[in-house]
C-alpha cells in the first residue's frame, strides 16, 4: 500500500502533460509578440494540471516543474478562465498582445451603471400641509421673522411667501392639530371635498322634510368628524355654536334615525300611527312583518321611545 508521501511524489513526477507545459511556456516567452491564443492554451493546461493534483500539492509542483513564478501561472490560468470575454471580438484579439491581454483581465471591469430612475413627483399630502403650517406657526409664535428685519409676521408673509399663504394658514391652522380621520395621508384636495360636504350637510333641512333626513345629515357629520374641519373639537359644541341646535334637539334627531332604522313603522316622518293599512306609506310586506313581529320590534324600540318621551316637557301634546 502506498503512503501519502509516495502518492504525492507520484503526482509530482514529470509526465507527458508536464513536458508539454514546459514547451508551451518556452514558446510563449520566446515569441516577441506572443499570441493571446497561446497564452489561453497554456492557462488551460495549467488549470487541468492543478485539478489533477492532490490538495496542497500545487505550489510544490510549480516550484519543481514550472519555469515561471506562481503569480505568472495564476495570470495564465485567469486568462483561460476569462477566455470567452476576451475572444468575444476576434478582430480586437488579433491586435492584442499577451501583455495587453493580461492588462485586460487584471484591470477592474467597468460596470455599466443603470440610468438613475426618474423620481416620480409625489402628490402633496395632508401631512405636507401640516408640516408647512407648523413651520409658519413657529416663525410667527417665536417671532423668527424679526431675524430677517421684519416688524410684523404679516409683512414677512407678504414679502417672503407666495400670495395666499396667509389665507392658507388661517384656513388650515384650526384643522391640523385635530383633523378628521379621512384627511390623514390624503391629498389637500380631499379637505376641499370634505369641506363642501360639510356645507351641504349643515344647511337647514327643507320645510316638511322631516326629522329623519335631518338626523341622518347630523349623523354623517358626527361619524366622519367633519366638524373638525372648521375648528370644533366636539360634535356637541359644533351643534350648539355653529348650528344653534340644543342638546335636546340633537338627541331627538338621533333617536328619530335610530327608530327609523329599526323599522319604517317607527319612522315618525311617515305618521304611521295616524294612518291605516289602506292609506299607509308602508308596503304590504312591511305591514305583514310588523303584524308578525310586533312584540320583538317594540322590545327593540321601547328604550328609544322612552328616551324620546322623557325629552318632551310635561303637559306638551
């Protein structure tokens, strides 16, 4: 059985391939203008020889059998490993010396950088408006405009900012600290849309339109917190100060909606109790449902009806 030393010695022994490598290296070195193809071929031979040797034996083989340095061998092997790129342009290769080929593979490759992506213009959001308003408030409240030699904040705004900034600040300042939920992350145009909706909902109901439509208008303002658009922190205060609506009427409108949502039978605007089935605004199916489920309907409606009755002053009809 061979020992590891004997295996290594056998692998290092000069063979036919080793002799060919020696001859090829001398051929390459003696040529005044060595061809790139000869260098690539030598690199291929060296690569093949290295693979055939046991691990760790390559350095010893080079010292024993290769006339060049280890660094020189590595350069030929690299030339072989990058042959496809070098041979991609045959016309160029024919004019390229071995020294030039070495320079090509040693020099760092220039990578084509992708063209910078054009940044999309981002639509301004409510948060951008908040940042702007807070900046203007800081300048005003800390009197930072004096650092630019302005006597008043108004003068500073007029000279340093665009037309309409003062109006923008006055309009947005009541909103930015306590906005309706729908404004967060939305565009400033959303605020205009919500403000228009608030105006519609705040209009007095048409005469004879009934409690329920007016109640639904108020319910939308409350649920969407639209009252915050004009600086009111609570719905109750908005009703009292802006709509001149007392707490009693707020509750009555709300109860009217809740009762109507249980069933049209409890919709005060339909005057169900003053009509019979023949003249009722309710459909035949709705009447049938009432007759079959009257107890259950009254069970749902009774707490609301009792609350409604409690709002009526004693002696009222």
